[in-house]
């Protein structure tokens, strides 16, 4: 559940990912960091994550909510609450 006081319009989802070479039986610490990218999607839009070749996507962090009054600011009156987030966003995204 998104923290209280958040209106559902104009929320955004952000995910920070890194692409690393795929290796059999890898551990996160053993992988060199490759390309790190930030993806952003406003409410109602999706994010299509793809990586080159056999690389793997590692989720570094994720947030669903609103922590900025400039991103996805379709309605300025909805930007009053910028302390709006889903605490389980990272856990949810790492399970997908």
C-alpha cells in the first residue's frame, strides 16, 4: 500500500538497474558493475526492460510513489505531497 495521503494520479515508478554479464552460479558480489541505468514511468505507463545478449538485469533500488514535485506533474495540486512511497517496491520488483 502506498503511504497515506497519496492520491493515485500522477504517481511515478522509478527503478535503478545495472546490466552485468551473465555467469553460471554467480554471486552478486562477484559481478563487475556494467551499465547502470535509471528508468522512470508515470502512472498508467509501463517500463520495458531489456538487456543486451545474455546479460542479466540486477535491480539496485525501486520506488513507487512521489518524492519530487516536478516529475509526472500533470496536475500541480496533486504535487503537494512529495513524501509518498511504497516501502515494499524493491521487494516486489526483485520478485518479478
